[in-house]
């Protein structure tokens, strides 16, 4: 039969950290199921903690306590059996798998018993026992897929992955492995069968089982991808992606959306436990992307490691650290100018298979200094003393010095090439914390700066460097042009749509403004690279049709607060949350501030909420150095908040603000004063988009009251909104109706309003809804103002605000203009965004 699939396969690897128990395994099975359209290979690690447990067992077994060994083994066995029982229905299949698990455990037990105390197991035996972790989990996974009706086959890793004979740390034979990958996995794939492969394991040239080093399943996955010329590799892990630093050390570490393989390799090599140090080698020079994806959140973008990623934008992208290092120094005056000392040093180490992770040589050539893993320090010392026996006896070399208790830290980024001052910034940051740097090396590729610090200061050193380069907002460094800013839009209604239409028209060469996420009540859509204007307008169109984001392609269902938390995990440059809702969003905003976002609000509710709520927002912003701009909460795009701040900053004292603050009420009362029936006037305001979604928000005076309260709080008003100071145009009987019922019965209000308007007209006045604000008072309500008053001349939905200040006392400062409508409000919001960019 000809192969049905011409598409290149994907390789999915499930990390041990993710596979904790039966529900985690079930989740992994579902991930495979949902990727089931294309050809697929699955690579499985041992379940969480199993490799460590077997390692402990192999040491315990050589000790004397048989009982501990037995009970540890029983525990391990129960864990695996629990998964079988949870995933497979009772019956023959379940029994068969339980049998297989039983047999594997018997073999393991026999091997462990065979270990002769007091000798440590040989590396070869250790590999044999460790292999059971992966063999067990891959068997379970195969059975689980079968139970879901998915065609798959367990494949023995030893037939596929070929390595050298270095037990415990074997290196793959790339060509041979590629050949057997094709030979063995190819036919399965063309028969629509998913090969399931235990990771981490290989076969030495003599057929012995080898392991690829801790975390080696990553390497198994890339080896398979190399052999099959895969479309991509997915590494499902317990972290949201490759982060700017180890999240256990640096709490505000962020996801790096894209990384060049050279950067990723450097991080892995220098200790970032998230990727096996050699996992990138098989894919070098090939256009096969690696996706590091969060197991817990399968639709999240995670990190893409690929050759396509342009390097160079950011001097520093991420850090990693390797604890447990020793610094070895070879010193001596006789080294000066003597060729070959360095070469002999490293040859001596190489012959003992000691890998060196950092090398520096002072320019005086007086010493060579390098770091090695601490457990190998003695061996290194010994082999160097032997190598330089002659030089030492002739006193050309003083000797070899070993300082244990060190850690190496690597600061990585392709962009540091040609960016001066990176090293200086690292040292300044460490010096400020009193951390002494014992050694430093900069790779000739200028892709990394690595340094050695005392191990007990390593965590703090990483936090300091992370902060110094503002890695929690990745382009924070000074060298980045143009400035990037990412918008997270909360609420995609009328204002959101208007804003989306305005954004592409912003012309500021020094600013790149991208919308990275849109959130609504149902969920969110997020792309750290930015949603294109086309995509945004398509989204807006869907929203207008009443669709919810969670139901759209790429939409994820999550409450807003969790969505913000998710987005904030990414290393965005300058994230700004733009709240365009009319909801109580304080807790979402709080989350955004904590996640490093600035805020731009058109939503009045959070700032007009109870004092404790709004105060908390301002406090959090202040404490975290974040800004909250909210021009559009009052008077749409009119510069009202801005005027207040300018007056206050120039030392003026604002005593009172008074005026017309509601486009809706302005338009309604203007019409009513001119003789239009109240019900018609309201519907007209709705048609023009002046009103809140429910016009009663405006008619009740609450919307104006909120604006007035926001202004009053600027002036120092300490209190809450008292309901007696808000006059409502909605009578009590109309409050409990649905919006539709209210609109049906609104005509019942017409007579009362035409009477009120007529009375006013008789005394030469018109009706206006006026807000009065002082540092000690907020009141809003309908007033009949004389035709001669400036307020009488404000027409339609325009707003007018009058500032009475110490300087503008007899001749107050007046601001008039359109105060409602999606376009002008969006313009106000955009102004705030641009103001943040300029800051
Ligand atoms: P797997 O389950 O695939 O074997 P690992 O446990 O090997 O996954 O890798 C994930 C762990 O790596 C995380 O739990 C995290 O603590 C650690 N880690 C260290 N550095 C980083 C980093 N820069 N980004 C993400 N995770 C990191
Ligand atoms: N199980 C092995 C380990 O824990 C390999 C892996 O997980 O990738 O190191
Ligand atoms: Mg791992």
C-alpha cells in the first residue's frame, strides 16, 4: 500500500515532570488525540520522580536495608498500577498490562537484588535499572492510546537510538540513528500508526543499553525529528515555555516567545534544566522548530525555538545557572608564553571525560581558570597534577588550585554581539549587591557572558541580573529601537472596535504598537507576536455578530483574571492593559498591575468603586511603579483629567468643577427642552451610540455620578457616593424591568417630562443635568438653567466642564466638546496609550 501520509510528522514528547499521576497521563493522551490529524511520533519520559526514585533504589540496594528497598519498590509499583486501572476499563487488556507492569517490576527487583553491597552499581548496571522508568511509562501510554481507539505501537528504543558506549551520558550516533528511525518508524507512520518510544534510552555499539544523561528524552525527541525530517517537535513541560530564568529562582521570570536555537542551546548547556544540553544538536541547521509548550495549557503558544527567529533585537534574552561547580585554577610564572599549556590542560581533562563549562585565561597568561562539576573536581585536580608533574617540579607551574562551592551563571542573547556595555551592566548589578564575581568568560561568539559566583549567592545574582536587563519586560534595555508596546484589550465592544480601527493609523516611527490579546467575558485570544489589523477587524466583526472569543479559532476559555495572569507570564516589552468594559474589573486590573502592566481605562467603575477598592489599585500601581491613565473615563476624549493634572502640577488649586458630563443626558434633555417626547429623545440617543448598553445606566444618573466621583477623588474627596446626591430619571417602577420591558414602557414618562420642560421654558430656562464637584461634595441632578447661562448653550451630546481654581476664579476655565460616542472615547484611550509610550 502506498503511504497515505505525505505530510512530515510531528514529534511530541511528554516530560516526566508533567506525568505525575493518572489524570496527568489522561491529559497527555488527550493532547495526542487532539493532534491526531497528522502523522505523529510520541516520546515518553519516566513518570515524575521515577528516575530519581530508581536512582535512590540502586544506591539503597547496595546498602543493607532490604526493607526500605522493598517498600520503595512497592510504592513505585502502586503508582504505575493506579494509572493502568484508571485508564483502562477492567477486562482482558487491563489484566495484560498489569501483567506486563508486574513482569517489569520483577525484573527490576531482580536486578536490584543482584547489586553487590557494598559496591556502587557500575554505570552499565545503573543504566539498565534506570531504563525501567521510561519502559514502564511508555507501555502505559501505549495502552492508554489504544484504549482510546488510537492506532499506535510501542517501539523498543534500543532498535532506534544508537549511541556510543559512554554509560550514563551516551552520545548519539546521528547517522545510524537517522537510518533506523526511518527504517523502523517510517513504515508505522505510513500505516497511520503512532510509534510510542521510551525516551532517554539508546543502544551502545555492542548492543548494551545506554542512557543519554538526565533529561535525555528531549534528545530522543530531536533525534527522531532529525531522522524523519519532522515538521516540528513539541516538548510538553510543566512550565509555560522557555523562561527568561528558572522560575524557581527568579519569581518574575517570563516566557520568551521565540528563541534562536543558538540561544536555547547556550541556555541548556549552561544549566537551564528545561532542555537537555545536547537536544538541539540533531536539529542544527535544519528548519525544524521546537515548541516548548505548557502541558497544563495546551493551546498556549509557549516558546518556539527555530532558525527563523531573528537574533539581535535584545542584548540579553535569558539567564541560566549551574550550581555545584568547582573552579579550578592552574597558575605559574612559567606559563607565560609557553605554548600548549592550555591545550594540554584540556586534553588531560578530556581524557577523563570531564567537561569544562567556562574557561578564562588572564591576558598575562599567568593562569588558566575553568569550572567543572564539583563531583569531578578531585579527578580534574589529579589528572592535571599528573600532566604537569614536570612543570611543577621545575616550578614553572605553581600548582593547581580547586575552589568548590561555586555556581556558573550564563547571560545569553544573540543581540549582545556588538552591543557595548553588557558585561559592565552585569558587573554593576552584582557589585551593587556585594556579590563578588570569581571568574568571567565571554564566548568568542559574543552570545553569552558567563561568570562564576559563590554558590550561595547564585540565586540573588540571577535575580539582580534579571532585573538589571529588565528581563521581565524583555526589551527593557536601553539599546532597543523602536520602542515596542503591547496592548491587551479587555472588552471588544463599540469602543474596542473603534480603537482597533484607529491603531493602524498611528504614525510614530519610533513606536511599534501591537495588540497582543483581546479578552472578553468568555475568554481570550492571545498571540505574543501581535494580532494583525486584519485579524483584529475580523475579530471585531465576529464580536459584533454576537460571537464569543472563546468560541473563535485560537480562542481560549478562561476568566479574565486568569487570562491576564497567563498573558503576564510572557516576556512582553511594555504591556498595557486597556479596559474598555463597563464591568467591575478591579480584580482583573489588580492582576494586570501585579503582572507588570500599565493601565489605560475607559471603564469608570473600578475608579468609582468603593474607596477601598479604588485606593488599592492606586496603591498597587504606585508600589510597582506602574501607571494608570484614565482620560476617557470623564468626558470621553476631552482633555479633562489632563487639564486637572496640568493645573495641579503648576501649583494651582482646583476648588470646584462643574458641568455637563453626560452625552446621553445632554442629548436627551436638550431634545426634551426643545419639545421632543422623552421616549423619542432616549431612543435617539441610543441610536447615536451615546448611551451605555443599558440606557438606564445613564438615565439613572449613575454614569455621570461615577464620572463626578472620579473627578472629586482627584480633588481629594475622601468619601463614597451618597445616593441622595444622585438624581435619577428612572422612576422606581422602571428599575426592576428588563431593558426591553423598560424600552416598551418608556412612553409612560413622556407627559411628566414635557410638563417639566414647559415649566422651565416659561421662566426662560432649559433643563440640563449638572454635576457639581468640590473636595468635599459630589452632587448630580437636573437643573433648570437660564437661557443666558453658558450651560444652556451646550448642544446635543457635548460636554462642558468649568474649572474654578485659585487662579481662574472670576474667569473660570471652560472645556467644551463631544463627550460621548465610541470614536471620541477611543481617541481618548489612544491618547493615553501614546502618552504612556512617550513616558
Ligand atoms: P520535563 O518534564 O520535560 O523533563 P524538566 O523538568 O526537564 O521538564 O524541565 C522543566 C523544569 O525546568 C521546570 O520545572 C523549571 O523549574 C526548570 N527550568 C530551569 N530553567 C528554566 C527556564 N529558563 N525556563 C523554563 N524552565 C526552567
Ligand atoms: N527520566 C529521565 C530523567 O528524569 C529522562 C527524562 O526525563 O527526560 O532524567
Ligand atoms: Mg527533562
